[in-house]
C-alpha cells in the first residue's frame, strides 16, 4: 500500500510539470485581445503622440498578460512577456521626450512582428 501511495505521488508531481508542454485551449477573450493588439500595432502612428499610443498599447498587452496568468494559460503568459518589455521600453523612452522617427519605425516593425507571433499562437489553438 505504501508503494502505491509513493507511485501515485510521483505520478501526480510529474503531471504538473507536464502541463507546461500541453498547449492551452482556444479562448475567445484572448483571441479578441490579441487581435486588438495586432490592429493597434499596425495602426501605430509614429508622427502622432508616441507616448500616449505606447501607454495604450502597453495597457492592452498587460491586460492579455494578466488574463492569461490568472486563467493559468501558461503558454500564452510566456510569450506575452517579450512584447510587454518592448512596448514598456518604448513608453519609457517616449516619456522622456521626442522619439526619432527611425527609432519609432523600427520599434513599430518589431511590435507588429511580436503581435503577429502571439496572434498565430493564440488563434492557432483549438
């Protein structure tokens, strides 16, 4: 009986780490949020108020990150981290003063790529 209990504990402990390798299921809220992030990234206007736009985008990415962490969809929470840091970096830089158009364009391209990567991952689930 002791051996069976030990085996059960080992198997259950192994299953929790196995959860990291199994993709989460499709979620309508995450799909909507990532589509909004993709659209906002594509429509980011480097000639406009970069500080305000980057704060809005940072809030959208943060919402997805908080929702994914709270819902315990670890796979989504892991991939939002990179975009979260990229948009926060842009927000911090733009809050200190004007941002050069070249810097903004490069960041915009990176943000679009990151949003698309997250979008393919989130929308590709079933």
